[in-house]
């Protein structure tokens, strides 16, 4: 990442109009989540059950992976293992080349975004078409998704109309969502018919049965796996659940947390390949095993990619997904990215108020704010925090270690700061004051006021 989160976020914030409608649009989805969850009497019990299932699965991950492979192979699927993104991409490319496939239709898969599969295949002569509407929009715009559920949430309908006019030859100035969606549907229909293979992500993989579950709202994954003779399903090792009955817990949580729907429009179960076709499952680690060994942030592997933490996060809503510079933005991305590459993503754990709202809405109860705090401490230990901040924190720690000196400095500040000319107070080094005004200085400290109230004085 060339720039840290603060620099890229500053460019997003500079467009005041975009900032506010992005904030409102994402918060509207959070409000839908609240309404949808409130009508489920056992909502908190479901969250606790989901968290328990995920923790149990991660504690026996190797066993469940082997069980899943045995059962998937028994159903007629072929299972491939990839240690990292390079192996994943090579496996997918090999499957396509061996069958002479030059056109691939792809349903949403954050794992393939993480592995940068699209540019890898395109550089080798394979046309890749993202078939989710939001994913297709950002693909045509040649930019990454800004949200894991609503990848084009950063673009207004007028911008999408201009994009479609260029690429799909829609009417000039058209911005009606129904018209644009219909144009995309006709455009993608030809792509489905011409494709030699379909690729999907995996929402849940069931160890007990060897089956897969893919959840979409547009039916495009079903089209992509029903027409071509080859279905490639790519999944991270953490997508497992032990038993088929566990699915009921997660399917009730997923759509409500993601978009406020009672259920995802299409929850498709794949039990091996269809007659005359092939199903290849690529299981990817790509750093997940290392993450599972880190107690402070292990639970982040339980994420079911609903995006609820993004929809509630005041920082994400006001800085946009692209400011994170990582495949998965928002609070969960601020854990996953620096856990993998702390030097590149050192600013992300600080892109949070630590308000805990992300943990409150997480369907699997990941304590993201605690994990972000732990990562801040780790980044500080690795000296990846700017020297200015390190110096300020050392001075603060030294001051806090001397209570009498701390009280004296507070007493002096309350009397002297109001007398300092503004041009000397709001200077370049005072980054906090560049966007904020100091509050009026109180006449008395908290300690003094507390003592007065304790004595019954006002």
C-alpha cells in the first residue's frame, strides 16, 4: 500500500457530499440489520451458538478438513490443496488450460480477490467475467470492491449509468436502477452461454457431508455452475462447519446481518458435481494456519463475511472501503491485513475508535475492538508507529507515572492554554487541532470537582 489509511481517507473526506451520502447509505443497511434481528426472539442465542461452533471448528480444523475431503471425494468432487495465493492461482489456471477453457464466469469470491486471481488469469489469455452486479460494475471501472457485500456502494447510480453507457451502450444519461440492471442482465446472459467454466466462492463447507453452500441474491452463481461443464469452488480453510444441522444457525444470521433480509435469495447446496460435469474444490490456507496460532486474534477466522462490522463502523462509513488498501476493509480487514503484513498495514489498527460497535453486531461475536487494541500494541513493539507518536506517548507515560506532576501540569494548562494566541496553538505539529477545536478549559479538575461533590458542595 503506497499510502496509509489516514492519507487515502483524507482524499475521500475531501469530497464532502460523497462522504455524507456514503455514510447514510451504509448506515441505512445497518438499520435494516437491527430491524431484522429484532424480530428473531433467539437472536442472541443464535450468535452465541455460531461463535461456539466456529471456535470448536477451529480447535479441530485439521480433523474436519480431512473429513470434508473424504466426503467430498465420495460425492464425486475433486479436492485440491493450496498453501498460498500462488498455488491457488496455478491450480485454477491449470484446470482451465487442461480443458481448453478461455472464458470463465465468476460469482463473488473474496478469496479470489485476496489471491488476485483475475489479473493472473487475464495475463494468461483467459477472459474473466464477474457476474455479481456490484462486482461487474467495479470490474468495468477497473477498481477493487469497496465493501465485501456491496462492492460498488461507493458509486452513485449516475456514475454507474455513465460507466454502462461506455461499456454496455446504454442510453446517455440513464440512471434508473431497473433499466441499468436489465442492461447488465442481457450483457451477462451472453457471457454465461459462452463460458467454458464457472467459478464460485464458498460460504459454508460441511465436513459431515462433503457438501458446499453458496449464498447469493442474484442467482448468478447458479447460472455459472449450471451451464458450463466445469465448476471450480474456491474456499479458505475457515469456511468449514462440522455438521449439516449447523447450517441453520449461520443461514439465519448471515442475510440478516449482511443486508437485513430474512434469508438470502439463493442458498444453493452442492453435493458433488451434476451428471456429466466436474466439480473441483480448491482449499486455500494463505496465512490462515499462522493466524489460528495467535490467541489474541484467532477468533477473526470465524468471520462469515457478512459486512455488518463495516456497516456500523463510524470510520469505515466516513472513509470508504478503498482507504484500507486491502481486499477486506473495515474493522475485520483492520485485523486481517496487519496480522498478515504489519509493516504495510501498520495504520489500519488505528483506523478505529475502539467503540465496540463492530463486536455488538458481529453474528459470531468476534471481539474486534480487543483484537485491534492487541494489534496496536504489537505494531508499537515492532516500532512501526511514527516517531512523533512514539515520542508523544513516551512523554505521556512518563507524566502519568508522576501523579503530583500530572496534577500540576493540568493546573497550569487550565490557566495558561486560554491565554495562548490561536496562531501559536493551532500549528502544523498539532495534528489533532487541524480538524478540531479545543473545548473550553474547565475551572477545576475532575478530582477537585469530585471532592467538592463528595462534601455536598456544588
